[in-house]
C-alpha cells in the first residue's frame, strides 16, 4: 500500500470516528459511492476499512436521526451487515 493510499485511509478513518454526525454520514455516503463504482470494475479504495464502516453505521443508527444519517447508515448496513445484525 502506497503512502498516498495510507493517508487517504487515515483521513477516511478520522471521518468515520468524528463526533459530527454529518461528517460520519458523508463518509458512509463516500463508501457506498465507491462501492457502487465496483460494478464498473473500479476497486473501492475504502474496502480495507469495511468493518469500521459497518461499526460507524451501526453506531449512527443508535442515535437520533439527523438529516439523512439513518438512510446512509441503513444503506451501508444493507451491504455490510452480518447475519446477527
């Protein structure tokens, strides 16, 4: 993994861990958009953080809705949730 890729993942991880719900929602939307691009043969650069994305979505669903936060989290969970979730 290149330094640029590590830096991008570090920034993305920081967004997922933000206390600002809208920043987390934006990161979830970015993940989902990147995942949608895989249908066209493009790798999702955030895939190494899929577990962190799932945990962030789960945490967001435990909070009161803000703007489209629950929609973003539910979309991610649709694709990343495990059986028990």
